[in-house]
């Protein structure tokens, strides 16, 4: 087993899940290409161009801006990594917007008849979900920060030990 992990880089369960995901993706591709091959090919090329040329630079710039603006913090307090508490809800909110943007921005005419809902509710619901995602992330960050501060206060009486660092 150790030899396999050393050779592959992870356990056999990881490899099994990876193979299953590729099999599912291949099955979906075969089914999609059988129905509308040109439309699917155009969609994949357009999605790659949209992501690589437009979205990737935009969210990379947003991430670098957040890092540079929020980098300055006091040196006296405990340090808790915070950036993923900003990245995860922003990513999930962006993913929801990407999937549901025709309904959020009222661009899809046939959907209200199919869902039975008015097209005026989707923007508010997306904003509410986005707010809930950021609130949950802020609560998780506050709990981690509180735990780090409590651990920092409790560790003052104990001697500092060096765990595995090289001189």
C-alpha cells in the first residue's frame, strides 16, 4: 500500500473516484454529442474561451485585490488564515450565478411557465443565498479566530517547543 501511495501520490480510493468521474464524464459527452454535436462543441469552445480569457483574469484580479487590501492586520493577535473564508462563498455565489443567470437577470422567457414561479423572485433569492453563504463563512471564521485566541491565552503558561523545524 505504501508503495502504491508513493507511486500514485494518493490512496486507491482517490484513484477509483477519479476513474469513476472520468467514466461518468465520458458517458455524458457521448450522450450529448449524439444529440447535438455542433452545439456541444461550440458550447465547450465558448466556455473555455470565456473562462480563460475573461473570467480567470477577472477573478484573479479580484483575489489579488482582496489579498492586498485585507493583508494588513495587527501583529499582536493570533493569525488565522482568512482568505478561504472569502474565496469559498464568493466561488459558490459565482457558480450559482453562472448556472442560474438567465433567471436571475430575467433573460429566459420559457422558464417561468415551466417552474410555475415568477421571474422576479430569482434575484432576491440569489442575493439571500449569497448573504447566507458569506454569513456562514464569517461565523466559521469567527469561531476559528475565537478558538485560536483561547488557545493562545492557554499556551502562555507552557514553554514553547520547536516541532520539527530545522535550524
